[in-house]
C-alpha cells in the first residue's frame, strides 16, 4: 500500500473512531424491549459490503445479516405500539439458531432500526401447564454442572422436526450434547428446561449486565403466562 494511501486510511479511521466515541457519549442508552415473540419471517439481508464505493477502503462483513419479523405474544420489559416488530439480526455462523423454532424470548435494542442484542434470543415452548420454558439449559457449555434452575418439564408438543434442523444440531444430539432430547422418527421432544423467568434472570444478570445493558428485575410471574 502506498504511503499516502496508508496515511489517508489511518486518518480516516481516527476521524471515524472519534466520531463514534463522541456520538456514544452524547446519545442516551438505547432502550431494550424484551418479549416473547412468534416468528413471522426471517430473511437474509444483502451484504452491505457487496458494493465498494472506494477501491482503496475495503469492507469486510464478519456476520451474516437478517431481517426478522415477529408477532409480540407477551411483552416482558417495555412496550411496543404494534402487534408485530421488525428488527435486524447479526450472526457470525449463518442462519440464527433461535429462528428455527416458532417462539423465542427476544432482547431487542430499540434503536433506528431496532436490532437483536447479539445472540440474545432463547427458543421457548409451552409446557403442559401452560407456562413458557426453554428446552434444556441455556448455557453454551453442556459439560459444566447443570444450572440449578433446570427441572424436569412436560412439553405436550414436539419442539422441532428432525428434518428441519441443521446438521450441527443433529450432530450435537448424536454426540450426547443434548441428553434432554428424545427423537422419534421426525419428532424432537424435550424432557427438561428452565421457566422463562429463570431464562430472563440468567440473561439479565449474565450477558446483558456484562454489556452494561440495564434491565429491571423480573416482573410478576403471571405477567409472562
């Protein structure tokens, strides 16, 4: 790279960084809308780096981007005037795993446009007693001791169709990483999980707190029934 081009790139980077820092300091924190949603559509967005206006300043997208549209089944934190909401999703590994299921607990930053706090979406399912719960432990490392909030649960319906799951999920089941799954034919059923209030608390007190996103304590239990 020629020296004048390098100096131009460094100067531009410094200006953009300073502008971003100044904007972050000037703007108030983005509100977060937490809700149980029902999937309407999840569509892949065009790569914003597909068109490069400046040959000397290359653009690399580290994530795949999607536009998600969900029906609001139950607000948990915050409100939304419409019965559906559209937001953006970024995922480094491809199609968002939560979007393969019908319902999820979603943590959406109400910016312009709204976007999902990265990876903060947990699939939910109805239990036999009408409550919402995850299937299994929501932590990523299955080899760790089980979270105390995990309990035996009865889900009256299959949580998924085996044929619709990606190969990575099927392989995880075959290798024993999903002992709470029961697969029969094309049906995937679940034997244990965490009630939605425990899921919310774990995300709130874990990832969201680490990211300095402030959320209130869980509302009255009946609010999410």
